[in-house]
C-alpha cells in the first residue's frame, strides 16, 4: 500500500509556511499526513489548491 502524501515544490512549501506562520517541518509533516490537526488540514487543502492552480495554467492543444 502506498503512503499518502502531497508533493509540491520547495517554493510552494515556503509559501505555505509563510501563509500559515509555521515551520517548513510542520508543512512537510502535514503534507505527509503525519499530522491531522486543523492546521494540517488547512495546509493540505491549500497545497491541493496550489496544484490545481498550476495545472490550470497548462494550455490544452
């Protein structure tokens, strides 16, 4: 069974850490589903939105 994780760039992780006024470690643990606090849930939701926004920048041909 594959472990749940959300993979984003280090730049995006830094952005999330700044946005939520927390450490990069907290962001990484949240993205790895190690933490399940309200903050962790908000970080994961924001990370998913960053990925969706990035995907929407791709122009289909």
